[in-house]
C-alpha cells in the first residue's frame, strides 16, 4: 500500500488539528496563511525552540544512532539520510493520536529544521496554528520566501517522495543564501557554441558519458546527486541541458514518470533540484530570457508557467 504525503497527513496529523481550521479546505488554507502570533509573543517562539531541543534529545532513541544534531547545515543532510521507509514504519506503529511516535517525531523534527534556518541563515519564525504548521521566512538572493518545513519533512518520508529533505534544504536555503554570481563561468565557451544536444534516452551511465563529452568542466557530480538507482527510478523520457548565468551553471531538465525534474550543475557538481507535478503524457518546455528561466508544464489539462532566476528557486 502506497503511503503518499497526503495519506500520511490525513491519517496521523489532520485528526489533531483544531476543528475550526479543518471545517473545509478553505479553512485549512486560510489558517496556513494567518499569523497566529501578531503580538510577537516571544514565549510562543520559545515553544518552537523547545520542540527543536526535544528532537535533539530524543534523536538517539528515534534513529538508534547518534546523528550529531548540532543545528548545523550538515546535520540536515545527516538527518535526511536517516529518514528511511523503515524508520517511518517503526514510528507509525508506536502509539495513537497525539502519543503516536511518527506524529511527535515530525512535529519536533520540523522545529529542528526551522531552527537550523533561523540560526545559520537569519531566518525568522512565522507562527501558524497549530504550531507545527509554522513557517520560516528567509531572505536570499532569490528574494523573500516562507519555508514550510513541516511539509518538507512529511513529503520526504512518503513512498512517492520526488525529493529528499536534503534536496529541499539545499535548494531553498543553502544555495539561495550563497552568491551564485560568484561562481566561475566554466561553461562560457559551451554557451557561445550554441544549444547542447538532448539526451534522448537518459540512463545514469549515459548521463556520465554526456557530461564527459559536453560538460568536461564538471569533474564530479558530487555525493548529493541522485544515485544510479534513484536516477533510473525517475523514468526520464529525455533530458535537455541549458547553459545559464553566462556559463556559471547548466540546468538539466526533462519529464519523468510523475512530473518534471530540473537539476542545477556548476563546475563543482550538483547544486540543487526542483520537481513539478505534471501530466505524464505532456512534454515540458524550457526557455531562457536574460536572468529568467521559464518552465511550461501541463497539469490537469491546463498549461502552467513557472518562472525563476537562472540559479533556480
């Protein structure tokens, strides 16, 4: 039986929401937007700090090993690797309702992820009701965004998860807080020579040969690029490559089994990725205009356009 993020949410979390927040879909969306701490009560923020510390204190029992959860960015990557299907099944089998281990692990884990953004990157908590729906506001070179850290965790433990917790943290926190304009223009010559050829039948081994032939500035895709097994699970029909940022990065993008994936690569290897759910039969379209990357997809029979700066979300 497939445990999607929606099914996990409706089974283990939705029954514990205040009744007025889930009267209908509009009520839930409204409470996710409304500030639940307009007076900026520091005691409420303190509950989020305490939840994060509780997650650290319980990590040994939760995972059966020491992940060294020291509130560093690196600790998010260790946490992400430890969030396996076996761990999720074990948590889900222990306790009911508010005493369920999966519920408590994700509620406290979300506070931990948020605290890492706050402590390392100057993020600010934006309180919601219930408290685990709280967001983290982060300012970066890509603009200001609100990070739904609870939903990052929830999606990362689903059976059909398109990306990991580390993928999201890298894409929405670490890379935007860096300075993409400082990357060397290692693909500038490739950009001057025109469009890169499409990878018509993407496989992991074919991708590596493609990189060696056309993107030789990349010596190694890096440990964080999807493994061979995970890459093949995406089921790509094709992959296109776009040189962006005057040769600072290359974006690989194409349609997979469940939607559209994009991967950003620099001379240092893999930077981040993003996924858009889309109709399986429709091909996406990618275009670049100045600093803007445009992705056009089809979802539920309707065209959607997603625009972002060349270095991604």
